[in-house]
C-alpha cells in the first residue's frame, strides 16, 4: 500500500489497467476508495513553473504519511468485526431496533467519514477534470458491482453451501453500494466544485468555508431534499407477502395514510424504496423485527408477540435510497475535514479546524434529538444521527491524529493500522462472510462437519 503523501512533487502516472476478475476489482476499489495513493494524487506540477519554495518543501514532505487515516479505518474495521460477532450475545451493542444509537450504529458513518477525508488527499490537485471524473465513475461502478455480488443475495450465508440469486429478488442496495454512491458524489464535488487557482487564500476556518462553499451548498441542498421528503411525503396504505410452508404466501396489509411519520411502518424512507426499488428487492431481515412490538426478546430477535402489528415481517432496507442521501452528506463532511489537512500544515491549526465543527455537530445533534424530537435513527439516517456520528468521528479522528501523528505512538496501533490498510478486503472477506462460507466448503463426510459449524 503506497503511503499517504501530504505534498507530492512528482508527476501523476497513468490509470491502472482494468481487470474484470472479482479479486482484482475488490483490490482496485480498496485502493480507490479507502487509500489515496501515488497514482491518484495529481499535483499538476508537470511543467517547470514550480517556485523555489515548492522545490524546497517537496523533498522534506516526500514520504510523509498521515498514519491516523489508516488507524481510524482499522479501528472501524475492528469495531465492525466485534459488533458483528458479539452483537448476537450482547444485544445492547447490536444495531438499535429503531430510535436510539448503539456501538454498532457508528460503523457505517465512520467508513463514509474517512472515505471523505481520503478523497481530499486523492484529488488534492486535478490536472484533468474529465479524466479524474472518468476514474471516479469507474471506481464507483466496480465497488457497486462487488456490493451486488457479496450483498445482493448471491451467497446464501453461513451454514448454506448453495449460491445464486434470482434477479427478480436481488437486493440492489447495500453497504458497499451506498459507499460507492457516496464516494462518486463526493468525488464529483471535489473535482468540479472547488477553486484550484490559489491555495494561499485559505488562512482561517472562515476562508476554508468560502473556498469550498459550493460543496457545503450541495450538502445543504441534499439535507433539505431529505427533510422535505421525510416529513412531507404522503405514505399510503400498503401490502406485502411473505412465503410460508410449501409454496404458499401470506399477505399482510399495513394501514398508513399519513405524512411525516418516522415509525417503522409508515415512514417515507421505506415507502420510496418500495415504490422505486420494489419490495422484493429490499433487505428481508429488517432491524425493527427486534422492537418490543415485534419480539418478545427485544432488543434481541425472538418470536412474535401475540398482538404483533402487521408490519413486523415486512422487508426494509437500512441502506435504501432516501437514507443514502444523508450518507452522501456524511462523506461530504469528511471531505471538509480532509481539506484542513491540505490547507493547514501546523498540528494546532488542524486540531482547531477539526474540533470546532465536531463539537458543533454533537451539540446540534442533541438539540435536534432532545429539543425538536428528531431522534437519532440509523435505519432512516436522520439528520440528528448524521450530526452525532460525524461529530464523534471527527473527535475520534482528532484524538488518533494527536496520538500517532503528533506524539508518534505507533507501536500500540500497528495492528489496527494494518487492518486499515486492507479495510475493504477484510470487510468483504469477514464482514460479508465470504471467508467463513469458503472455509465451510471443506467438510468431513457431511456438510455440517466443518470448522465453521463447530465454532458458530
């Protein structure tokens, strides 16, 4: 993995050769989305117009690496693995059934946040906006396709050696697909909506806001669209079917006819996904099946209560279309944190530029939640949830920056740093159960006699 170069004086190289194999696509997506590297940082210094000061700074800065990016990413991967496997035994850290936030609920926003930070380094200088846009589109497409394969239903999970998916029921959206969409929109904003004329015009937080005001405007527009649709869309009554014993199905009817409802049954997020994607293409195990209305073992999964409402078994995608709008905003906020790395070279200035917005986001999140009743909700990706998770991400990133980049305490973080350098590959192999499914393919006499079954 090529090191993060905060200042690069060399010439950008050509794009890497495309490869259609899944493993190479994953590796390419890993490099593209999660690791700014030498081939991607186009500095536009191909001519001989560099000033003497630039020539003096480049050798000193060459090889500089922002280790805290790797550590933050690795810590997020470690957290993901922990909550995925421990969540079944400790429901308190598993995803919140609906309103509220738990340890597992910060994993996705942390990934989106750090993708945004890395994008600022990747597109620090863009010599050709058209070429950079083409690369961004291709990388997003690769990641989206990988997401369809590993999260669209092609693999049938642990304890099931079969594979294959009915195109009529494939899950179109997922974690990797959401990251791909957020990456693409944030990359386009970074490529096209900034002024590359002069870097010296950024000397304070206010000047940083002015320089990237159009990107912030995009964030504001996306947030406004989300809020208008979430609280203004009319949600009609709807029906769904689930398979039962044999080849039969059972139908349920859900009564809504409301606007602005943010409960599990009648929210605009689910309504838009059902109408645009189709209910058969949504995630079949909704998180609200662990609510008190739907599980006698809440917050853990369990049998339905006798008086369970009809929506308890309805498909719902936590990575749906409308909720992904705020995921893009999370990535754009991370992008602004990355700009502080580019324009402020002193540790103190960077820390100030990170801590002030982080604290503001946290305060604003609690104000929305407790003051205006806009509760933190991962499934809906509410505004308060967005502000809280990005605020926490900003503070954590600042702390890691102080620990490893300022104080130089790298030995305690070497393991998570390695995880961060291979974050996407580890997520696909472990988080998406690809490695366990592969291992359990080797069994003794009967499929149930395998290493995975004996451990899980």
